[in-house]
């Protein structure tokens, strides 16, 4: 294999996506009597498509997207109050992450992995795609 040259054409990047997959969160969620006041394990995932303006032009920390921000905002929202529905929680996360400058598209998923013994999880997904 030969060395690559800066003179060679580059394949264009058509999409940039940041993912946070299956962040484990304990949240007071659910409308059944046995769920109220008893935090449940959720797995939250986000896929964030970024616009070209957020493409770092230098290999420096200041140019990077802050993964810690994504994680901390999800944890803050999920633990700030009690939720009856995963849909409500996911909408709040979707609205917060979607409001950040540079976000072109977004998918947020929530799964309750401990509900049914015969299913991996139950959950909801919101996406800005059709």
C-alpha cells in the first residue's frame, strides 16, 4: 500500500453524526401504581447529525463537540422530575438537544429493558427524519 498524498482527491463527507448509545439512567417513570416512586432503569440513545459549520478545521479540543454536554443534559432532564411517559421524557431531551446550534437532524430513543422477561426492551423513538 502506498502513502496517501494530499494531492489525491478526497471522498466528500455528506453527513456527520455523533452518537451516544444506551446511556443508563435511573428515572422515576411510569404510570402504573407499582412504578410510581420507584426509579426504573432506562437506556437512552441519541444520534445527532451536524451541519458543515461544526466541522472542526483544527485538531484541538475547542473545535470538538462536547460529548459531556450531551450526557449531562440527558441525565439532568431524566432526573429533574417524575415522568408518566417515556414519550414526554424523550420529547424534552429531543427539544433540548435539537435546540443546540449546529444540529441538523436528531434521533432520541428510550428503552425500558427490565419490563418483560421475554423482550429485550420496550420504548419510544423520536426522529426529525420522515
